[in-house]
């Protein structure tokens, strides 16, 4: 082959290879553009731009009247600086960095002026676009930062970047903390207390912000035009009365401390509606103090002891087996069933007494004999009657964690020959304090059993969007005749029975004491010859026209004092007397009401210093429970005026209901609100809901007590 032909062949081969390479490149370009283009563009955008969520403002939880905040979100801020923002010129940075460093050092005090200056200059040299200045900055600090050199130019010209996060706080700290609940960041979500039950109302709807990825894998926000604003959560109006809650917790704490008890709880319920006005749970901690660590009132299902005798006696009466005037021979205070000896607390027993006295004196022997005589070989009938009163059913609370009641049926493997007589006086059954209270509340409510409620309504910026009505479990758990008899017996417990220490000349109480031995899963009722007890009292008041029902349970008090009337009764009395003293509608003696009002005058809410000055000048006794707070609410008591804390947060609408106009105008003006006033006297209504976000220049209308 000639040299010429060889050269031609090589040129052709090279040309073909070049042509094929070009075709491959063009084909790849077309593939990337037409086939994979959308996918790749999406990936590129994902790695350089991303929409990130903006946390909405979580709703506020209020007391029953909307005047006190139980839980709210306080904003905290993270301050960063785009030290290399295109709009932040070298001249502006150089001229202002010294002043900025000085102001930052003065505000935070964590670094010197030179320290901040070197840090900012170094960040600019390294090309940082998202340099961290400070975390956990308060709103007050943020307002000052906005006035600092360079920062006052804004996000783009000054590189000033603000990231907001919210922290949930309980202004009243421990008060009803377990029932209010808390935010849980785990996989299970928010499940505790009202926070969990109403999470779908409170959480709001998140927004979105377009972020750009920079060097160092940091994301910085772009223009506000690329944001979708979040929607604030709804507010929850609870049923809790903070003043009664405070009394309940303090009274419970005093008794737990006095008797060195392990834990205890107290619940106050409104009879007609089932609304829970106070619920306290305290447990002794390792350091000997008491805190709200567990919701015993809702979750702890134990053998109730003598408070269950009401169910036993009601069942026997409703089935027509007994009458309050029938007699029972309790003998010398002991009776034996198989291998079990049941005893009364009184040495030597009570002898022959009526059924009513068996209940009033809480005779274990008498109750065991009554139920054994009525239901021996008819155990199913007894348990069926208890079931018809819904004592075996959970209440179905919105708040999670309710303990399950236990009332065994005769075909249960653990049913024995002594089960019937043990159930008669509150053993071999289990119920939570709230389940027991719901049963007693039904007696107070003329037989209508209502479901306990912790939330009364849902609102949005002061406007009610949903109201919750009472839920009836059973219109009548027993006949009117039986109801009348057991009511009289419950009154007899206080008038001449085991709770005579609660008898008073002001208002009548009806209820039942309870003292139960606590069983340990492994060791039974005794461990190292020691017996643990549970003391309780449950009832309602005023007895002749019940408005409130209440239960107090104290677990493991000191071994020498453990009876319900002594340990739990004083807590019940403290709560009941406070409610009575502060509820004019309960007091049917107008002369007594007038005398109290003349002795202790009414006081407006407002400045603590000014109110204290007036009280001292007029020699009016004051009970100060407000600590060091500047603003207070007042309460007229029979013997003094009590001060309670009024929480004022700068970024929220303050609660000025009950104040005079001057104090109200001062607080609202500081919040940046424009005020319109209708009438004179004291503030009785404000158009913006307390605790909602205060927007500068927004109008708030105050309605006064007099036209």
C-alpha cells in the first residue's frame, strides 16, 4: 500500500473518531438538557436554595376567665451578621465597626470591645455571610441592637440577620404544671396535659422562608418577598381558677410536709358543668422538697378504701336490700371470712348500729356484713350494679395518661371467696382520684354524672371560635329515693361521723373519709413490718345546694397519723373555705356579706407600691403573695386584701381588667397601643385578649364599670 493511501486512511480514521466524539458530546448535551434537565435543575436548586419552615406563634393557655396566662411562648432571637453583604461597603464597615464592637460589648458583656472588633474584621476577611453574634437574645436586647451602628441599616445594607425562636414558659411556674403540660420534641409529639390535648389548636400553621446555601454549609435567608407567613395558633381558655389553684397547692403542700408524705393530690370540680377549677399534684423529691412531677389525680389508679363504701351502700339500697334505719351487729369490731379477718378501727367495735351509722362511722365490719348478706351467691348482681354506675369505665379524658379502673367480675381468675367482702370496703378494686370524684360529683348533681373538663373554649385574638359544652355520662346513676338517702348519710359523716373536724357554722359539707392500706406489687400490704397508707376525703359543698365537689388524697403519710379526716380533711377545708369566702353567690346571709364588705374594702388591681401605700395609710391588713412583682391583682378576703402576681410581658397585651384608668393607660401605652375609653370607674373589659401579641399602633377599647 502506498504511503499516500496510508496517510489518507489515517486521516479518515481520525476524522471519524473526532466526528463520533462530537456526536457523543452533542448527544450528552441533549440528554442533559432535554431528558435529565428538569431533574438536575431541581437538584441544583435543592443544594443552593431551599424553603425552610418558619415556626408559628403557639397559642396561649389562659385561666377560666381569660385574665391570667398559664402557658405562653416568649420569643428569643439569634443574631447573625452577613459581614460580606454586597450592600455593606468597605467604607461603611470600617467607619462603624469600632462603635458596633463597643455597643455589643456594653450590651452583652461577654467580650471586650477589641474582642468583638477583631472577630468582625476576621469574619469579613474570611468572607463569612452568616457570622454568629449572639444566641438567646431577648426582645429588649433586640430593640437595642436595631439602633446600633451598621445594624441600624438593616439586613442588606447592614448585614443584620435576626432568627426568632420561641420558648414555652409557665408564668405561674409550678401551679398546675402537670395539668397544663409541656412541649415534647420527641417522636411521640406533644402528649402531656392541656398542651398535648389541645396541640392541634395551639400549634398553628408553619410558614416558609427561601434560604440560600453559602460556603461552610450555612443557610442564610433571602428577601422577605420569598416568605410565606405562618399562622398563629389558637388560644385555649382552660377551666382552671388560678386563685383556687394556688390555695389548693399551698394547702396540700402544708399537709404533705407536716405528715412527711410521699405524694398527694387535690381536685376541685364545679358540680353542674364538670369543669375542673383546681388540680394539684405534689411529690417529694430527693432533696425533700415537693414538686409537680406526675399527675397522680388523673393517672394513679389505687385501692380507694373507705371512699368506695358509698358505691357499695348505694348498690344495696338501689337493689332494695337495705334501708338506712336497718340495724347491723358489728360485734366487737372483727369478723372473719375464710382466712381473712376484717377489723374496725375502734377498739371493741361499735356493737349494734344502723346502716346509716355504719356508713357515717366507716365500719369495715358493718359494710362487709351488709354486702355479704345482700349479695352472697349473687355476686354478679352486685358487680353489675357497680358497672351500671360506670365505675368500671375510664372517663375518656382529653388529657392523656388516665389510669384504668379495675372492678373484677366473678368469673375473673383472681376472684376469690373474700372478693365480695373486700370490695365492700374498697379493696380489690382500683380507681383514680378523679374517677372517684366524678362518682361523688354525680351524687351532688342529683344523679347526673358529667365528664370532667379542663378546657372551656378556644379563641383567636380574643374572639371565641369554639365553646365546649358539658358531656353527660349518665343522666341518672340511681333513683331519686336512693339519692336522697345517701345524701343524708354523706352529711352525717361530717355532722356526727368520722369527719366531724370539718363541721362548721358557716356552710355545710357532705363527704366521706377514706383510709386504705397500700399494696406493694411484690410484698403485699406490709414490708419489713411497716404498712403504707393512703388518706383521703371526698365530698361536696354547700351540702344543701352543692356547687363544688372536691377530693384530696395523701399517699404514705407518717405511720402514726394516717386517717383521712386528719390528713386529707384539712386540705379540703382550706380549699372549700377559700371558695366560700370569695364567692358571694354561695353566701346566703346578706347581713354577713355587708359586714365583710364594710370591714375589708374592695381594691382595684394595679401598682403594688401605690396600693400598699393606701393600705398602710388606712390600716387595712394585707397578705402579700406577689413576691417582688411590680404589678398585682387583689382579692377581697374576710380579714384582709391579698396580693397576687400580675405578669406583664413587654411584647404581649397586658391584662388591665380590674384596674383604674391611669394604671391601665400606663401599661397599654408602654405596649405601644392606642387606647379608646368608654365610661369611667374601673376597667371591666378590654377588646384585645390579654397575652396576645401587642402590635404597635393597634387600637384597644376599654369598657369601664360606669357609663
